[in-house]
């Protein structure tokens, strides 16, 4: 027959998308190239035939013969081994994205029958890192990296093994990818997920530190945003509580002290506005009292105390004059 029995279904494609929905069927259609290739009559014979081809160094033919087995006998006991072998061959040939998809096909369809699940996750992690570090357009000033392309690969690998050996590192690298692209809010979320899911991992401390760095960059961009100041203060407090012996503890303390003073300055400035420009001493007193309560150790606290005394004195004098006039 020119082609295998044609039950149309998406089985396995050499250029399958990472988001493709893989489906195992009893039989699938062959390819034009496989039509003229030698075929065995059973999956066991076909697997041995493909393995011998692989051992001989004919990687392209070996991959094609493994693929034929998967399409012809997708439910056979040899299929998981063929799927793993095909993925390994693709990786050996340097087809990183295709290899990742092939490993994903193996997990999606044969996770209960495959061997070496952790090894497959390791392979996917290695591929994702290669994609992260890969350079594009090398002829233009040496090229440039495109780390954002690896995010989806890392996320897939984590879904496959949320408690695997490299899951925490993969989550950290997602944050690094976003941070390198100046997507600071997305980076912060990624680091927060790491802290929540893997609080005891070797990457938890660094992820917390990078959260502070991202918030600082946002604060520099929007210095008058009070929400960012409060988030930074909260994060530095949390870091200090979680990692008191960290190598970053001194810069964390300095950052917190600077923010503490900056926040006190902001409250003081509002009080000054109500006192001198808006001519609303009652509101000015409220802000100065809030400053004393929330930032008692700031440099502005004594000034706020003096402002409260002065304003109350003026209000008292004004009230007395009104009474006298009556």
C-alpha cells in the first residue's frame, strides 16, 4: 500500500507546537519518505530495526523509523521506548525545540508506561536553558540573546514535574527572563511563586533579593508612587525576617532605612502643603500626627512635633480672637 491505513488524527509531528494537543490513535498515516523506507511487520521488529540504525550512526533514518513505529503502532508496548528514543535522537541531531516537543509527546501519552521520567524532565530543563542562552543574528554585533523565548519551555517543564530537581531553578530562571526584558512586575510575580512553592530551595533567598531589585527599579521610575514605597518596605521587612544571615542583609537594611525616611518625608510634605498653601491647619495637624505615629524614628518626627505645637497654638490664638470679637 502506498500509505498506511489513513485514520486522520494528530499523532506526532516533527514541527508540533508546544501547545499542540497530542492524541494517541490505534493507527496513523505515514509520511511520503516512510513510504519508500523498509518496514517491519511488528512493532518489536521495527524497534530493533530503528535501534540498529541509530547505533550505526544514521540518526535521520533512525528517527524516521522510530516515528513510523509510533504512527503505525501507537498503543504497542514498544511505543514508549520508541517515543523516548526519537526525542533523544532529535536532541542529538541538534533539533532542540523538536526534541522538547518529542519529550512532551512522550509525557503526554506514555507517562504511566515510560521509564526514566526524571531523566526526561532533566532533558527538557537542559533544552530550555539552551534556548534561554541562545543568540540570534550573530552577524549583527555578535548577536543577542532572546531569553523570553524560553519562558514557555520552563513553564511546561515545571508543570510536568512541579517537585522535580530543577523545578525551583526553572521558576527562578523565568523570573530572570522577565527581569532581563524589563518586565519587572512579571518578574516579581515569578519570584513570589518561587518563594511560595519552594521556600526551602537554594534559590529562595536570591529570588527574594531580586524582588527587591525589581521594586527598586520601579520605584526609581515612579518615585512618587506611595504603593511602590509600601511594597518595598514590606518586602525588605520580609527579607529581613526570612534571611537574617543573608549576605544581602546590610543593603536590605540600608534600603529599608532610606525608604522609611522617604516615606516620612512624603507625609511631612503633605502636612506642609495643608499648612502653608491650602491654609488648612487641622488637616496639617492630622498628617503630622500620622507621621509621628507611623515613622517615630525618622528625621522628620521632631519637626512634625514642632509643627503640631505651632499649628495648635495658632488655632488656639485664632479661636480666642473670635471669642473676643463676639
